[in-house]
């Protein structure tokens, strides 16, 4: 039986993609004949938009699921760059065949959990959220130009542009609300998230779009997936500072300001923040801890299908 690793290769000129099959020969791993799951796919980081969606749907149709790296682990590209020279049977070569063999071995040894691709609804929400962010940036830039303009004619044009941006923002927001309301599951999850003091509709939509896995993970995995889990750095007697790294930056951007608001109006988060400040921690670290607590709390509430209440978490 032949086992394959499928690697997606987008074509920038057409926006489409092709699936390149690389055979995994048993000789890559010595004389022992090892078998690897055919459903292990390598997802290229540069596949975006429609090409990525088509690639994911094709992979799902072929194998029923797509295997992804565990939350908080190293990126596939890092494993290829470093591990291919050290792990792949002592080979120093850096080729597609060696990389494919390493990725297949990683999938077999780590027993990566199968994940389903995002639904069309989440893809639509992502596009609308991206459009909303672009409009907000345009509005900020227009206001800055208006403040710096001294002539009457340019200022009138900028004011008309600001009114148009506000109308577009209103339309995008209404479209987002309509999509969420039309989906019962999304509406229920959004209602749970907005019950947490500090999280409003916009943040709830961003969390649901960027972290659809929320509610199906442990607290530690949810924090690691958002890039809010402290990573230890230690070697011998040397002990470095723990820092957050990796994860989904879009989730951290969406949760930052809600965390600042939560330090004032969410009793649980306020107590956490004040405790850290009283022990000598800097404000930035304390807010990061509140961000992590918000994600963990949201994950717990979504998992238990219940709304937030004023109780110690």
C-alpha cells in the first residue's frame, strides 16, 4: 500500500492551486518498513483566501479530515527547517522528499487530532470582519488628515468621505449581525460570550471567527492557541523569564481592549488585575494575565453552555 503526503502549492497568477503528491519511500527511515497515515496533510502558511478554502475543502473531501499541529507547538515550517537536518534519518539534505518524510513521521508519532475546516458562515464572517477593520483604519486616517487640513475644499471632501465610511461601517455591522442571528449555534455562542463583562458583539464575533475551536479545548490549550500561555525558558541552572509567544495574534488584538475594560467592570478580572499589581507585577503583564483569563473563561462557558455569573473562576 502506498502512502502519500499532499502539499498545497498555490499559483499566484491565477489564485488557484495544485496538489503535488510526494511518495514516501520506506528507505527514508532505514530498513524498517514504517507506515504513516494517508490523511496527514501539510498546510502551507502562504495559502490564503479562496485558494486556502478550496484547498481545505479538497483535502476534507479526499480524507474526511485535515490534521493540524497541536496548540502551542512549533510551526510546521520550523520543524522542516530545523528537524529535517537532524531527525530525518541523519540526512543533512534539505529537499521536498526529506521534508515530506519528516512531516509524515511527525503526524504518525504525535497522533495529531483531526480538525474540520471552517464553515462557509465563518469564512463570510471573517471577510466582513476584515472589511470592518479596513474601514476603521480609513476612518482614523481621514480624521488625522482632517485635523491637519487648513483649506476649506479638502476639508469638505474629507468630511464627505467620513460620512461614507460611517455608512459603510453601519452596513457591514448589520451584515455581521444578520449572519450571526441566522445561525442558531453561532447566536447561542455569541450570547454566551457577550454575557462576560468586557466582551461586546464585535469582540465576540472576532473570537468566534478566529478561534472556532473554543469550547472544545482544555484551558491550557485555549490559552496556548491564543498565544497567551507563558512559555518557560530554562537550561541547567539558568532560569529565564517566562514570556508569551506564538498563537493567533488576531485573537490577542481582539481581546486586548476588552481586557482593559474588564479590569474595571468585571469583578473577577478586576480582582485578578489588582492582585497582580499589588504583588509588584507591571501593568502590561497584569493585562496579559487578564486576557488569558478571559479566553479561559470563555472556553469554559462555551464548553458548559452557560452564561457568565459573578462567581470566582
